[in-house]
């Protein structure tokens, strides 16, 4: 259909004919309406128009079949270029030295921070330090004092939270009640008027009482001490003197002493039960230590000045029940003194318990507090080293400014030389246009072409490229040349029918995006555009751009784009594969990944009972690809198939060993790839083995992730979408 169809690829006996929408008939080998309108980029175009000639070190390539030789050889001395080159080299040395200094500074500070904050499951390295300097607030509060530093470091060193502490009971009411009871009893005196001698010698009362009880209980009528007769009258007299009231008084004194001793013991145990400050989080330790020390002092003071004197007074009262205590000896019972003593215990006890509560709160929020501690230490060290960081950064910035100025000077001189060269070369004007397209295609100015005597020379960063250009670079230059021809010789792109066959070769994702964007923008006004590709990512780029034309949002709008697919299958009863152009599968059209499309084939093959499944030839490779994606999702990591299946076997006991063996056979025979058209190769697996592997794969997915499989079944069911 093009003016020069004699490429040798069309068989001699092959003919074709079709009619356009305008009613014109197009035949092979004849002049037709498409001769001047059709532009095709493919391998034929490259072979016809671009003859790559690689020299030993600096290859030269030629553009155009009838490209004229260079009109003249530019002989211009660039006296300023050597000096500019030296200046640029010196600036580059300064930048490298400054960058090394910055890298050393970042590495040392980052290592120090990492050692202190001990980040979980990761390292704190120079990139994080750079990000922190840009993001964190380093005001005056960022710097910590020694106490704060020690507390934060200790918190970062811990692997788990400290144990929580129980509150301490500092209730002084029982001691106060026991004390008031004792004071009251000390003021009382039992009546002993019947036997004046006992009142005079009251310290003998308990001895006499015990003696009377002993003689009475043993039926003795003579005194064991003096041998005197214990007549009935004498016994009655003693019993009357030592009546039940005296006995209750003695019991009350004993009980009061017992309670006072119990309170003394309780206060002693409270002091011993107070936890060490080492058991308290570091930032509460100082306040806790102060409260613990004061409460221990108050407990000891109350024991020494109140409880022990009260116990001694009770002992004295028990020894001489009729003896009234001296008011001076009762200063320990002064209500003001006791109230203040007990109040101090409860006050400092409350402070201690408050610190215990704060400690427990800190333990409960250990993870967050540890992260806060790590942040505080980072801010501290960043603030402490900020001045040096700014200094080394300014040195690099200054060196970079010098390099920028030196580079601009050198590039200006080199550009001036190139411009002068273009003016005297017949084909120089095309080079400038192609360079602009190459820059738009690749997204950078590193690669360019410069006109020379016999064609064009590839330059990288202003210097001739060493060795042969890569396939990706050749493709970039070739397609940019193709785009430049679309408007050559007065042609209009609006009248052109453009066919681009597989424009992507050895390009990374960023370059691919630039390439597709350039093609889409440059061909937007073409009369009609065909793009043929086997590259999944390239297909996705054009698919996204043309989806709104394929299925317009407005109702009743006519679609202006088609998304088609080469459907390769072996028909029922056939022995060879056939290829048909069909509407692209919904599962390829609506998703960037081929996973859903491949799973659809697996499910259909698994459900089919027909031994002549049309796509059976590609099922082994499909199974392997689906298995790879599923295992990568369920068992992330670098383990191989055996390791992942072993892990699934441990996690899911219901997995069938025979089905796992079928998958093992699949893995041994099939390799995976990244291209949809790699599926069309034949496999050494038999149909029965493929059936077994498909059943094993579906069974595996059913056991390991039934929800995932159910969702895929819903997406893949016939009639869903269009």
C-alpha cells in the first residue's frame, strides 16, 4: 500500500484487496489513495531508512535513503573550550569532596542515632537523617538535658514494658482509732477500795489475780506462797476486789496494746513494701524517690514518736492499773501532733501512689512512649549537629553552583559550536528537530545526534558515545526520525494514517511512559492510528489513553477507538493453530495485570470436560504463571516453590500431597515470562497432566484462600461486564 512496497516480505503469489469507508478499493502493488497517506513504523521502515554503521569506537549512523554527504567540514577552533573544561573538572572535584564530607557526616550521626534509638526491624541511615532534617521541628525544646537523655536512652533499650506496680495502702484511720482508745484507757482507773493494800501496791494486782484464779481452780485452801489459811471470808474479799470490771479493764488494755503493736508492724511492712525506684520508669524516678523517702521518714517518725510511746504507756498501765500517767509523759498523745503525723503520711503516700499511677500509665503505653523516645533522641542529635550539617550543606551548595556555572559555560560554548556546524551542513536542520523529539521521547537530554561529514553521530552528554548504541537508543532515534517524516515534503499529519508496530524496545518504565506520551501527543491529530504491541506495559499506556474513546461516557456517542486482540487457538477437530482478530477480553481491557485473564482460562479449562479445549496448548504456561502470582501473594519472600509449598503444607493440613506433586511437575517443566505472547509456545506436559495440575491449582486456591477464588469466579463468570 505504500509507495515502496518491495520489501520481499510479501509472498509473490499473495494478493489482497479491501474497500475503504469512502468507497475506494485498495490492492497490493497498485497506486491507490493510501500511497501518500499511509505511514508505517516497523522493522521494514528501520531497515529501509536507517543503516547503522558501527565503527571501532565511535559509530556513525545514516538517516534517509538518499542522504546527501556533508557539504563541508566545519573547521573552527574553540580556544575557550579547554579552559572551560578544566574549570568544570575542578568544580566536579569540589562537589565530590563536599558530597563525601556530607556523606561521612550523615553516616556518623545516623550510626550514633541508630545505636541509641535501636529502631525495630530496620536501621536508621543517612537517607532517614536527611528526611528528618527536612521534616522535624528542631526548636529550642529539641535539646535534652543529661537526665532526660538517660531516661530516653533507657526506654529505647528496653525490649518490653516494665511490670506495673500496685498502690500502697496508707490508711492511718486504724492507727488513729487504736491511739485514741489507748489514751482513753490510760485515763481510767479500776476501783480497789475494799482492800487498801492492793490500791497502795497496784503493781501486784495482776499477780494477785492470777494467784486467786490458780488457788480457786485447784481447790486450794492454803496459800502456796506463805502457807496461810485461805478462809471463805478471805476468798470472798479477794473476789470482790478483783471483780469482772477489773478483768475487762485488763483485757481492754491488752487489746489496745495488741492493736498498737499491729499498727506498728503494719507501718514497718509498708515501709519495706515500697518498691525501689529502679522498678519505676526513668522519667518518674526522681519524683518517686523523693516521695518514697519522705513517706518512709514519716512512717518511722510516727512509729518512734507516737506508736512506741503509746505501747510503752500501755505496758506501764498494765503493770500498775491504778497509776495515772503524768501529763508530761503523754505529749505523744497530743491530738495536734498525731493529726499532723498521720496527715503527712497520707499526703506523701498520695504523692507516691500518684507516681505509681503515672508509672503504670507509662507501662500501658510502652510502645507509643518508646516511639516518642526515639523521636526525642533523633530531634536531640539533629539539633545538636544542625550547625555542622548546615555548614557542610552550604559548602556542597557552593560547589554545585560553581559546577553549574562551569557546565553552563562549557555547554554554551559547545552549543555555539554545534549551531555553527549545523549552519554549514545540509542535513543539520533535521538533526535539531530529531533531537527535540528524542528529548521528548526519552525524557532527558543525555542522548543526541550531531551532524558530521557523512551522516550523524550519537552523542551522550555532549560527547560521542562509546561502543554500539543500545537497542533502546536505536529504537528511540528511529521512531523520532519516523515522527519527523510525517510532516516532511509538505505533508499534513491530519491526513495521515499511521501504523506503529511495537514501538517499545529495552526501555525502562519511565522511558516507556515518555515514549507512549510522545506518540500519543504527536499522533493525536492523525486521521487514523494503529498501534500494534506485544508489551503489556505499552498496551496499558495506550489502553488508558484510549479507553474514553473506546467507550464514551456520553450516551449514544459513537466509539472512535477499538481495542482488539489476536486470539490464537486450535479449533475443535483441527490440528493447527489459527489466529483471529477479536474484541479484547474484558479481563485484559479493564485490568492492567493479565492475572484475571489467565485465571479465567484456568477455571474454564478445569471446568471443561472436552478433551479438545481450544486453548489447551497454552494451559501449562498459564498454570505456572497463575501459581507464581498466587504464591507470591500468599507466601511473600524469596523462598522457592518447594519452600512456599512446605510453608502452606504446615499452615493448611488439608492440602493433598498428590495435588502438590502435580504442581511440582508443573514447576519442573514450565518457566514463567512477562509477556502475553509467550503463552503461545507448546508445552511438554500431556493433557492429562495439565488437567491434574489445573485441578491441583484450583484445589490449592480453594483451601488456602477461598474468598480470593470466589471473587475471581465472580469476576470471570460469563456475561459480567462487556
